[in-house]
C-alpha cells in the first residue's frame, strides 16, 4: 500500500526540502523573494541551485529545464543535462545560480504576434520563485516567465503575476481604508475543476478527426446519448477507476492537491477538482494536471481529450475557475462574516466584483474565446455566451433592499445600515446552485464557468484580477478621501447595485427568454471568437490593462493577433481534415454501399424475385443524400481554396467563421444522415456509440 502522505510532494522542491537543505540565511533570503518579490541575490541563487541539483540528482534527475507557458496554450520545455566535462575526461553534475534564474530561449518558434522583431529573435526565461520547482520525467522543471529582450511578455505567466500584484495591492488598500492595519498581503485563490473525456486508444487511432483536431468532425448520435442522465456521478468503471487512481498518485507526487473525481454528465466524460490554492500555483498545477492526464491515459491504452467539444450533441468540457481573495491572515474576503464590519467588508468586495463583471463583460468574454469553446458555449449544458452573474435569491433580495433603502423583508425585518447592522444569515443552499450561470457566487467564492477545458487558467484569471483591481482602486480612493467611512460605504454599495444590477440574473441561462431579456438589459452577446476578440483592443480595455501595468497596448495587440492566428489555424486544419475524411473515406465507403445496393436490386430483378419496396426507397434516398454529400464536399473545397486571398487576419477569421465553418456543418449534417442508414461494417470509422460507450 502506498502511503499517500509519504509520497505527497515527493517530486517537489518545496518548503520542507528547502528548509532541510538550505542554510537558515539562504532559506530566509529566498523566502523574502517569494513573499515580497525581493530580487534574488546571485550568491543566494548559487546556493539554491546547488541544493536543487543535489536533491534532483538523488531523485534520479539528469536534466533541468525552464518550464514556461508560451501562448500556444501548452507548456514548453528545453532540457539541458547537468553534465559538465572535467579535465580528466570525466563529467560532474553541475547547475549554477545563473542557470537557475535566467535562461535564453529562441523565441522565434513561439507565437509573439509581431512583438519579436526578426532581428531580435531571442527571448529569455526567468525563474518565478513563487512556484516550486519539480521533477518530471527525470528533469528538474523550473517554473519560469518568458519575455522578449525588450521586456514584453511572451507568455501566460508574466501577465498573470502582474495581475496578482495589482489585485493584491488594491484589495489591501481597501482593507486599510476600512481600518484594517493587520493584513500584509491579499492573495487570489483558485480551484479549477477540470473536465475531460476518455476514449479507447485503438478507436482513437481510427479517427483522423480526433488525431488531428481533438474533436469529431463527423458522427451521428448514438441511440442512447446523455438524455438518460445515468452517467453523472455514476459508479466509475474499473478501467477508468484504474486510470484515475494512477493519475491521483502522479499528481500527488507532484504536489497537486487532487481531491474530487467523478463521472460527468456525458458518457465517457469525467472531472477532477483539486483543493484550491494560491492562483499562480493553481495555474501551474492545472497545466501539470492536463499534461499528466494525457500521459497516464496513454499508459492505460486510453486517450484523454481536453477539447471543449469533442462530440457534437453531448455535453462539452469546461474548466470552472473558482476564484476568491484571501488575506495572509487566512480570511476569505468573500465569506459573509458574522459581525457588522465583516458584513460591510464582504458586501463591498462583492459589489466590486458585480461592477467589474458588468463593466468589463466583453473583455471577460474575450478572455475565454477560442475556436473550440465556440462549439461549447450556448450548447447543451454549457453557459451561454452572454455574461451574467448568479447571486441566489436571498442575497439578491438583500442587495435590492439595500439599493432602495427599504426594509429587507426576508427573515430580518429592519432597514439595513451597512457597517452597523448584522446581515441576515443566508445559508449556502445546495439547491440554490444554478448550473446555467456563467459566473456564479457560490457562498464564499465565485465560479466562472465559461472557460473551456483546454484553456490555461492564467488567461481568464489575469482578466478577472485586473478588472476587480480596477474597481477596488476606485473604491479605495473614495474611502481614503472619506470623512465618514460608513456613509461612503453605504453610498458605494448602493450606487454599485443601482448601476450594475442588470448583470445579476438568477434564472435559467439556457432559455431563449433570457437571450431576449439580456438584450433588453443591454448585455452583450458575443456568440463567436470573431465577435468577441476585438473588445480587447477597445479604449476601455487598453485603459484598464495599462492602468494596472498588466498589458501594454503593444502586448494587447500582439495577443489579439496570436488569438486570431490560433483561431484561423484551428479552423483551417479542421476544414482540411474534414475534406480528407470526406474524400478518402466517407465518399468511397458510401459509394461501395450504393453500388452494393443497386447490384443486389439488379440481381433480384433479374431473378424475377419480388423486390422489397424498402430497398428501392432506401436506394433512392441514399442516392439523393450521396449527391448532397458530393455537393457539400465540393462547396467546402471551394470555400477553403479562397482562404489564402485574405491578407488581414481578422477578415480571414471572419470568413472562416461565417463561410467555412458553416459549410463544414452542412457537410457534416449530410454525412451524419447517411451514417444512420449505412451498415456498421461499411462505415469507415468507429461511431459515436463505440467511442463513448465501449469502456
Ligand atoms: P462543484 O462541482 O459543486 O462546483 P467542486 O467541489 O467540484 O464543487 O469544486 C469546487 C472547487 O472550488 C474546488 O476546487 C474547491 O477547492 C474550490 N474552492 C473552494 N473554496 C475556494 C476559495 N475560497 N477560493 C478558490 N477556490 C475555492
Ligand atoms: Mg462546479
């Protein structure tokens, strides 16, 4: 039996190992860097590097790598061995402080959106000591940021760290203004729930669409879908359970607090949720989790699909980002407190998020835009593309009463004066949970449900931190200038509710009525990535990101370009794969079947046998559909051949979205209809039923 506490964090150069292996002075100095962002002295770095190397070598590591997150969505690593040649022809294992804190990297192969001029292709990686080093695959991995020589961020982590700083700073200012002198630091915390699908590797290998695109481009619905909701929280099958067990073990060794595992709504869909931790670590751990899921799945003859919508017509996969702010004293700022002061503080922070989400809904929407997520948002069991906020009826009533200054008629019958009265107790009611809401307050944290399963936590978290920081900065200023804190507080909360209550919606986010209602309220409904991305370049966006030094205007532009490029290449690959499958596999297969049908008809007729009327109709219908299949394939091919003519990347993306994707859908619909009436042994690839129900 594995002793879990013994193996937990075994592959992490964490606090305990540091304390054990570093001298007290070095340990203290490193801690100052970790906690207060003080620059690391090279002599300290040398000692830390030596200790890391000894520890890693003892654990069997031979290489080290700066581990970073370029804007490709996945992590990057370049491994160097520790070996250093000696005069006697032998080698020793070496690792210097210089190598630890800074690495050079050829930035030219990573997306930069025009930031990296061709004459300066180098980028550099710098150690982020707030995230622990760890061993993966015999390499010591050092979490790092990745920047151009000009200092522009080329990765996901740099802006994330900047945004953590800014929300921490502004939240602390608000707390100070409210008279809290004790808190030294505010830290955003995150627990990302990760959804995924598992399919059998052998079946996967027979699906070119899964291999090249991570999602199926064809596939008729099986007789049983997710309509019968047996799967959600159902018993976990032995093969999946064995996978989950190994996955947990691997993650625990890497210090990831893997906690909850269960089956999700769709067949073959599952979820893993860790215990929340500080945001930077949570983001790194989520990258490790996704990577480990894929690796462990392979060991079990499975493939882990992290695509947001691998199967049309069934639930897509999300990454619910549970987010909160916590103080170094361990207080959760979104925990409604017991005393009047705590209540007031809670309501103020809550108001800040309400205003931030309303004011910057379009930027928040853009932060989770991707080609894959477009198929998920607004589809079955996924939040709509409209951003709204769920607070629950009780809290909404309280806020409404506050806004109007009327008495709150819930279970507490007095007019409320914030900062003076105690809030009525509102229980975190499990039945009150609204799964259709894109952004829900769930008792003491927010759950942002729009991010897709493949997305890095860093992107949306960076935006969330920054927009909340911006509102907190404004609140802080007003409180700092105030002569009567309670009065200002009341005014701030009331005004926020009055001006931003349109974002609060507790009803069914999936309904058509909500779309109409949201439009009436003036909420934006940006259905696709192409609709959503331009918001990042607006004056408002440039303003908020530069005010908090999270992105310069140049960086915003570069990210916009990269996202559009990513969108275009995804759709282009999908269209090419679809044509390949249609022309080389589906059309020939259907052709064989049509020929077989007509041959058997001819034989039957010749033999003077009574021809079954069913065969005739089927043949007629199939011939019609076959024509349609041909035509839609040609139409898609024509659409694809026009793509190179687009010079402006936005125009290209728009064309791909409005023409190519639409034609892809038509082709798919026809093919799916044919699949339904083609014998299973003649269909050229495993069907949905096999893919989703065979394990
Ligand atoms: P559900 O599926 O009901 O939303 P889960 O237990 O699957 O709930 O996931 C909830 C997630 O929220 C977990 O990762 C949990 O650790 C995280 N969480 C709880 N409290 C906080 C907090 N204060 N800050 C950030 N995340 C939190
Ligand atoms: Mg959840």
